[in-house]
C-alpha cells in the first residue's frame, strides 16, 4: 500500500506542473534532447533538467546520454494504477452526486406539494 501511494504521489506531483505536462505532450510526438526542450519552453537548461528529473523519477520519462547530448523519451510505465484510482473516486463522487440529485428532487416535490396545499 505504501509503495502504491508513493507511486501515485510521484505521478500526480509530476503531472501537477504545466511545463511537465507540456514536456510529456512533446515527447509523445517525438524524442527530444533536454536542450531542445529547454528552447521550446523558453527555459534554462538547468530548469528543464529539474523538470525532466521529476518526470524520470515518476517513471514517465527515460533519458539516455550519448556523448554530450541527453535524449528524453516517454517512459515505459503506463498510468493504469493512476487511472484506476481516478476511476474509483469518480464512481464514488458520481454516487454522491446522484444521491444529492435525488434529495434535491425530493425536496422540490415536497415544497411544491406544500405550496399547493397552502393555496387551498
């Protein structure tokens, strides 16, 4: 359970930043060097390296150094666990909202019945 939670934490922390999500979108189109990513996102090399490291630690990106160039590509890890966690919570919230809708409808019909009986 702790390993599962740590993995979720790392993934959601990595995905919480707009730049890192943009990096993942870019890498979904083609592999890039950190230098190319830094240029595309108008960042310093050091700043982009920090973002890539966070994505790498979450297993979302892998890097390979050939000579002086570090190339980034999407990681092999899929997001099944994260999707299952989101789906579980979506089902929970959908059930709660359905119950709330039923309560509101019940209160509306009760209010309508009271208004009708008060007019008589």
